[in-house]
């Protein structure tokens, strides 16, 4: 009886966790899409941004993006402040990522990476985050959840500490 209760409890805990695998694009697809986007000048609202260098993937930023996407899915919300009132900078610091500059793009609902990127390009602030020349690294996560958005996208962008100063 105890084993059956433990198995049921374990199964319900696993089922309650938002899943990352069913909407998470492959690493190479993400790198290629971001590189292609940044290789072209972009119009972000009234400002035209020049082409900028490609980004490198950061395992640490992938982890922070996944954790935050899971938190958003669990709360069925899209907001930059965490449940404990924590900011992106605080979340990155808590994960041991030392940064000079950081930015966060969130999206709720897009089914594909291309749709998420299109949504971010249509928003001047999110578009600017994508085109910041000082940003050197990224981490991206997509998590599916049962809430109204169904897919929760988080893109963390950063310039690690110790690099050239931000302009």
C-alpha cells in the first residue's frame, strides 16, 4: 500500500511539472535563427539597429531561462518579476552567472521559435534586446503548460563580466 501511494504521489508530481521537451527547439536551430536575425539590420520601433555579431550559447543562461519558463508556466503568467519579487539580474546572480549587462524576452503562446522571434521583433523593446551589440551570450527555453498561454518562452541575453565595457 505504501509503495502504491508513493508511486501515485511521484506520478502526480511529475505530471504537474511543466514540460520543456515538447516545444523546445534544438540548440543548432536556435543558434542559426538568432545569428540570421542579428546578421541583418532591424527596425525596432523608430530606431534602426545595425547588424551585430552572432551570439554564443551559454549553458548557465539556458538553465536560468528554463527555470524561469517553468515558473511562468506554473503560475500561468508572463511577467519579468519572479514570484518572490526577484529580477532577472537577481536570478542570474543567484545562479552564479556574473554579468555586466542582461536582458530578458518573454512570450506566451507562440508555437514555434520563428513565431516567438517574430513576436519579439514586433515589440520595440524586445527587438532592441535582440540587437544589443554588447550582448554576447544567450539561453533560451520553451515550456508547455496547461494554462491559457500553453507555451512559455524565455530568452536570456547577457554580456558576461570581465569582457569589454558596455557602451
